C-alpha cells in the first residue's frame, strides 16, 4: 500500500510516493506459521501493478470514482484481478 501524491492525488494516474526508487520491498505472512515471505520488486513493476489495481477499483466502484489517494496491491491469487 502506498499513497498517491502531486497536485491531484485522487487522479487515476497520479504519481506515487515510492517513485524514484529502484526497488520496493514487499513482505507478507508465509504459509508456514511464524515465517514471512519477502520480495524485492523493481519499482516500475510495482507502479504498473498499483495503477492497474486502482483503475480496477475505480471501475468496480463507479459511485466513488477517484476518491482515494491510497493505492493497494492485492495478493489474493485471482488471475483476473489486476494487482
């Protein structure tokens, strides 16, 4: 999860505060209790996933388009859901 920034952080293509970095770290609980899986992801890959996931969210919630400056990637395993 990260925040969009800039003159209009609610715009679907607003830049994110992690841009300008080479990589981002992602950590999540592992399948084994007490373990954590960690990934080093190129920032451009993460940015594309965050933009795609936010666009999907905006399309799925037309009553509140572009009303969030939060960008989230979901790791739910659904191949039809971006991010």
